[in-house]
């Protein structure tokens, strides 16, 4: 157990360092930063959906919550260390409550989708209607549709004057993504992770074996939310503004598309899917011949029809057939998991 | 007194418009267990078809009640043949594919019609109740919704077609054994569902400014209404639409339109937590 | 082997990447004008003509020999009616493209999203839209009408034609919130009473219950600073309910995006507004502007208030650059603060040195057959609302948006 984990960790680290070092040669660090942030957001849903079987239509809610918590706290504290920590804890706490409500209520797949979607909508509607001067948290005006601009951006802990921005910020985000990735890898290797997989595959079996399904799902859900919250806080620092659009259904939709395209049930899939599609969208945004939305929609439809496992598993199995080496072992399960909805409509 | 009449009409209108915007989704979900997330865009297309037809000189009622449902129904047919039929039985995959379709249609509409708000005027003049003026078009929406519900009940309960459709939904293998092709029936059902979405979009078009992204405003509400309604198609639709419509209007009048919307959403969350299978799973078991 | 392949891939990709970058080595000796406007999305009715006006102004400047002997190059981004994209493109304009001036922003939300970036990066910024007033920042120049110029004229006129009880329907963001408070102030100042204020998020399009509430309050006049496509439904539903002939309407925003041409004559006639520009203005400057626009774009139907403001903003900047004789930000600001004025399609526009706002003509108008008929012209109005709180000559470091307290 210790052996392969250490080896995989070392390989991951080496690959990541090379990528982080090479990428700025091709794309500006400003763009790369957002790709990494989206990668982390995709990763958060990839974790709870791909490894926990929880289809959340409202991952954007935690992303937006993280961004708003950061912005509000940064205005009040005037420095960025506590706001970053709060931006992870608050979404996680919110997800614990929401998850407990849903999972102890034994809601099915579709109902889970509806509730997460509705909660996102509620947050959106609420934040969008807070333009009035009465909506204040400490020194921070919520601002409604305008969002919150002009908050303290990331600084070196303990020194609010030393801003981290530009290239340095890119390396911070990249390092955080690697850390989160390694932590999640460790989590999935632990007994918690393997029980989560077991629940994904067969809930009844696992509950008969004596595991508390609802508690474990709730915790996994909260971990996903914490990662999304971190991504939100990083996004707030990158954009230097937070707006209600972060909570929009379109944002949630995009996260789901990233996971599908990248490949569910893998760890790198959602990250690559997010970064790749975000970059594609960025490139498409510079032309006006074909509408951007149309292409994103087309990609999703084509992937569901022809490559429902996603790119990474497909490439991995191609690799397997051409080179005969053992690829990532869990990839084929993605399909099975996604079709669990079959029985219970 | 006059005010209570006005509020009553607004409430009936809220319920009726929820019934309208949910009916297409309800048919497709209730009969086929397919959640069509492109439903809002079908409505949006219904609106654009109406505006285009009226622009070409067609009578507005013909455009709304006949042309729009037909055109959108045909679009639905194409979608079913090309995409949906490959995904029957895969609930989550159909949701994702139709979500993709919805983005695709938004993009297409943007390219064809541009992103500018368009709209048409309501064809029915205002109405006086005591000291108050009410939008006469509200009554039209209420009438359309009532006719729609009655038509759905009649078709499903008392016609041979409805019987075959219901039979196929429950046991496709038996229907096939009796000589009815499930494939055909799914196709026809999806056509009807899309046509209903088109109709709803067309009928609501004169009230709202239409943009290619208009569909997004409907899909969440329709989705919530249908899911909260539960397994029984018509009874579920009516009960959840009434509940949400009334909640929405009470809070709209008491506080503000935004609170109305939020109250609707909160009541949906509470309802689903208490009755996770929807209203009709508990109260109207086995009814249509 | 692995390392070689990776290095090879890296180099190839880097080369491809470099080849795909727009040629910014080729830019050479031009003056760069950055523009951020919503030319798609729900605010495109405002943004598209503004973009056309900006390009028309630049082409006229270039045709006349450019500025300081250089041609002006436009670097424009479409913000797709998404406030988050504003800060993104503002970063791009100031940090990567390194433009000499930024013209743009439509909603007050978008202005506030980018104003601090412009200030931090010392990029001169022109915001050319009518707005709620109060912005006090030495780096920004604003030529749109403010409440003291517009609302102060519109409210007494509209109340004179209707009555004392006013109901306000406003868009729910900073513009609507602040403008609603100005309207309340001027209603009180004119001896009236505000019987209700409702705010609507920009995506609300169902106003049935609101129309009932307005009637319950015994309203004499409705003033509606509503914004965007969804809010246009209010005017439709108002007419559909037969309210048009019972309670008069005034608006501080309707028409700036040519909404009077989207509404039918029956829905629009009689709505009272007050702006800096109307296509129906009968002046030689306006006729010449409309002719130039028609020559560039086929016809002049798209011109609206905001487009003209944007045109005047670019022209003001160009005149200041010529007068300063340099692209240095301080020199241009000094030139602008010298009381510089231009003669635009909407008349004379003078920069107010104290507030960086504009002194301009305001016209009281009524919608008539999808046009805006000028009732009365109020010449050269000062932005007294902002002047009362903001003095950049005394306080050059000020960086606040002042709001009115009532």
C-alpha cells in the first residue's frame, strides 16, 4: 500500500512540475490561471460524481459561495489568509447541512438533481436582489447584480501589502491544485475512499454490510464543496470581482460538461476536460462566425452519444490496446455508474 | 373586494402558466421517463415561430395555437430520431444530451434571430374589474390551460390511442407482442410533448420579451413542478402547479416578485424533502 | 526517450501557440483605443450602436489624418452582457494590450467592475452613458446625463401633467437603486408623495402583480427606471392591461436603447422622458452626424442616446490628445480640465473640471409614433448633484462613488 502510493505521488509530482513549468511557454499565465481554477472546479465535481455517484446540478453554488465568502471576508479583514480559509470552510459547512438533509431523506438521483439545482437558483435569486444599501455584511455591500468589486486580493500571509498576482499567482494556483489532487488521491486510497466506491456501485450492499451510507455521502459531498469553494476563492482573486453569475445554471452546466468530456471515474479527466474546454471557449470567443454556445452544446450531445466515457478513459483504453500496459483501472466503471438512473424513474 | 378579484385572477393565472410551461415536460417525463432539459428552448422556439409567423402576416391566434406547436413538434421529432431514441432507459444520459441540445438551440437561435429582445403585442385588450384594470390576456392563458388539461385527460383516459400509449409506457414488451411498435409510440409521444412545449412558448410570447436564452427562465420551474408532481401525470401537474402558483403569488403580493420566486423554490425543496416521490405518490396513487 | 518526446511536444506546441497569437509585434506606431461593450447578450440593444458609433468616430479621426500624426487603432472586446467578462477584458486591455485609453462600459455595474483596474494601471477611462451620478475619480471622464440634469427636469414636468402621487419601478442594481432615491428626492422637493418603490432584478419579465399594486396605491404617475430587454415587457403588459390611458408613465431609461422603436406606437405614445439626444433633433450637427452614420452603415435608424454619448466621448478624448500634443495621461487630463468642449450631434458638451462630468443640453421629450418629440430644451445643464459632493481640483486623490441619502 505504502509503496505504490508513494511512487504514484512522486510521478504525479514530477509530471505536474514539468507541466507547470512548460505551460507558460505556450499560453499566457493570466489565461493559464483561470484554466487551473476551472480544472480544480471540474475536479470537485469529478470527485463526488465520479467516485461517489452523487450527481450534483449545483456545484456552481459552492463555487459562488466560496468566491462571495472570500470577497466579503477580505473586505472586512483587509487581508487574505482568513478569507481563504473561510472560503473553504463555509461551502463545506453548507454542503454538510444540505447533504445531510438530502441523504438522510434518502432522495433518489433525479430528486437530488432537482434539489441541488433549486438551491443554486435560490442563492442566485437572493444574491441578485441584494443591490440595496440594507444588504451589508460588516463593511461589505453585497451589491446584487453588480457583484462585489475592489476587495483585497491574495497577499503573502501576514503582510497585506505584499500582493501575489501575475506569474506568482499562477504558481500558487498550480501548487494548490497539485496539493488538492494529491490529498484526494490519498483519500481515495484510504478505506473511506474505497467504501465510497462501494456505495457508488451498490448502495444496498454497502448498507447491509453495516456502513452508514448517508453519513459517508454527506462527508464526501462536503469535501467536494470545500474544493469548489477553494476554486471560487481563487477565481475571486483572479477576476477581482464576484458577480451573481457565478451561481448561474449555465456555470453548473459547464462543470457537468467538463466532467463528461474529460471522463468520469478518473481523477485527471475532469481537470483536463475543464481546462481544455475552457481554453476552447476562450479561443472560440475570439471569433464571431459560429456561436460559442452552439459548439459547447454540440460537444456535449456528441460526447453523450458517441463517447459517453469521456476522453481520458478512451485514450487510456486506446493506450492499453496499442501498448498492452495496464492503464488506469477504474475507468470502465464510469459508464455503469452513470446509468444507475435506469431503474428508478 | 375588487382587489381580491384581481389577486384571485393573478393566482389563477400563475397556476395556469405553471401548468402550461410544465405540460410538455410532464408528458415526456411521465410517459417516457425522459427528462427533456431542452424543454425551455422548445418553448423559446415556439415563441420565435409565432413572432416570425405574425411578421409574415399570419393571424396571431393561428400562429400561436396551430403553427407554433406543429413546427416545434416537428423539431422535437427530428431530435427524438437523431438523439433521444439512442438513449432510452438511460435517464442521466438523456438529461445530459438534452442539456447539450438546449445549448445548441440557444446558439442556433442567436445566430438566426440575433441576441436582441423581440416580442409582439397582446391581441386581447385590458379588462375592468371595479376600479382595477387587468391584463385581458391572463384570461386567455387560463382558458388555454384548462382546455389543455381537459384534453390531456380525455385523450389518455377515453381514447384508444391513450390506452395504447399508457400500455406501452408500462409494458413495452407486451405492447410490442400485441402488435404496437414501442418505437413508434415513443416517437409520437415525444412529438406531442414538444408540440405542447411549443404551444406554451407561443402563448406566453406576447407577455414577455423574447431572447434566445428565454428558455432558461422556464426550465427550472417546469422541472420542479413536474418532479414535485410525482408519478401521476395530470393530477400531479395540477396539484403541484396549484401549490407553487399560489405560494408564488401570495409572496409576490405580500412582499415582492423576487420573494415570490424564492418562496416557490423554497417550498419545492421542503416538499421534496417531505414527499421525496412527489405529491401524487402519496395522495393520488394510481390515478392518471 | 520520454524526456525528448516531451521536450519536442513542448517546443512544437509553443511554436504553434506563438503562431496563433494575433500579431502584436506588428502593431507598430498606432494609438490604441480600447473598447469594452456588450455587443451581444441582453444589453446588446445598447452596446451594438455604441460600438458602431465608436468605430465611426475613429474612422472620422483617422480620415482627418489621425492624432499626433498617428492612426488610431481600435481594440474592442465583446463582454457578452456578462459583468465578470468586464474585469477580465479590462485586465487584458491594460496589462497585455497596453492601450492608451479605454472607452466603454454600459451598465453602472460594468463601470464599477473595471474602474479600479483602470485607476490602478493608470489607463485613462471614458464612461459615456447616462447614469446615477456621484462617481468622483480623477482617472475617469463621464459625459452621460446625471439625475440632477435629467430627473430634476423630468419629475416636475411629468408631475405637472399628472398628479402628486408617484410610484417608482426601478431596476435592481446600483443604477436603479440610486436613481430611485433621486426620484424620491425630487418628488418630495416638488410637493409630491412617493406611494411605492419596487425593485426588479434584470431578468424579471412578469409584472402582472405589480400592475395591480400600482392601482391599489392610488397612483397618479409611474416613473420607471427599468433596464434591459426583460423589463421592456412591463411597458407591453401595462398597455395590454389598458393602463396607458389611466396613469401616465415617465422613464429615465426607456428610449436610450431605441426601445420606442421596438414598442408599437399604441404602446409607447405619451411616455415622458428627458435625454441629451433625440434623432428628431433638428440641428445641422445632428443632420451631418446622421448622414455620416448612414454613409457608413446604410441607414441611421440604429442611432440612440448612448451611441451619441459614446461618439462624443471618443471625440472629446481626441480633441484633448490634440490639445495636449502628447499621449501622456497627465497632459491629457490637464487638457480635459481646461474646460475643453466639443460640438457633438447633441449640441455642445463641455468637460466640468471639478467633477470630470459634462455640461450639456437636456431635452424634455414625449414618445410619439415611435419617435421622441422634443417638448422643451434645457440648455447647458450642470451636473450639480455630483458637483455638490465632488471636487477633484481640491481632492485629486478622491476615489468614491457618492450616494444620496434621503
